[in-house]
């Protein structure tokens, strides 16, 4: 491949990708659903092949890029027009927290674990699961969170409605995950399993294996989420 041909391929690849991306629309970039992800990878691969693959003629490379982009546009049209097709193409949002309770089945279906969920919540400035009313794992991989009413941002008219509770610990801390006690975290809080067992008995829980998640709140109270919560 000569320098001139390489330059022509680079220029053509850039121009074609730029024009096609503008035609396909912003959704391909802003909402990375399953199909958008596959489509973006394919278009990028075809663009790269047009530049570097000697066996691929410029004509065939451009045809492949245009053809895949047309397919993407058609699938986008079907996605808009037909709800059933949209569910197949993009999937459905999953409610992973409902009424303050973790939906374990929805977590498993979404390929999320409790640690990944907590990371996503922290990115939403939520540092305790007990603050969450609803959390929905969207089709683009992002988490939408609705905090409990008393944890929502305060307006001027709300001042003095809720009394601030005294903080004993700086952050809410996990002490049980999927039925297993986190003794290291308990020790950091100067607590032990005896304290945990006592708290659970007061809440009517007789076995640690019944708990999916539990954390000690900043005020020293215990928040628990039992296994096998129902979404309905």
C-alpha cells in the first residue's frame, strides 16, 4: 500500500464515519444499549479495516460501512415504531431496589452484585441503601435512583421538618452480604457478632442466612434486607 493510497483510505474512512454518525444520530453515542454497543463496535472495525486492510478495496470498505449504517438506521426505526421489537433489541429496565428492598433476582438477571450496586449508588451520592426508595437499572447500563422522601434534597420551605440525627459513624458500613458476616467491618466499628445477632433477633430474624444485605447506619442502627424479596 502506497503512502498516497493510505492517506486516501484514512481520509475516506474519517469522512464516511463522520457523515454516517451524523445521520445515525446522537442516540448511538449517548445511550449505549446492547444493539448500540454491537453497532458501534462493528462500524469502528469496518472503519479501521478500510484504513489498514490491503485485501479490502476502498469501494467494498465504503459499501460495507454504508450498508451496516443503513441496517442500524432501519433497526432504530423499528425500535421506535414497535414496542415488542424494542424489548428484544434493547431489553427492559430492571427494578433492583423497590420500596427500600433489594430485588436479588433482578440483580442476578442484570449481572450485578451487591458491591457493583453500591458503587453505582455512591456515584449518585447515595452512601446508604436505606436511603433508597427505588433504583432502576436502565437499558443503557446506568442506574436511576429515587431517594426516600426524608432523604431528598431540602428546599427552603422544608427547613426544620426533619431533625438531624447524631452521627456515630462517618459512613454506612456493610456487615452482612448474601448471608455472610463481614467480621472485618464489624471489628472496624468496634462491634461483634453477638451485637449483630442481638439486633437481628430484635428485628425477628433468627438466622443470618435469611439476610441478603445488612449495614450499620451512621446513627448506629442496623438496616437489613432479607432474601427472596418479591418485585410484585
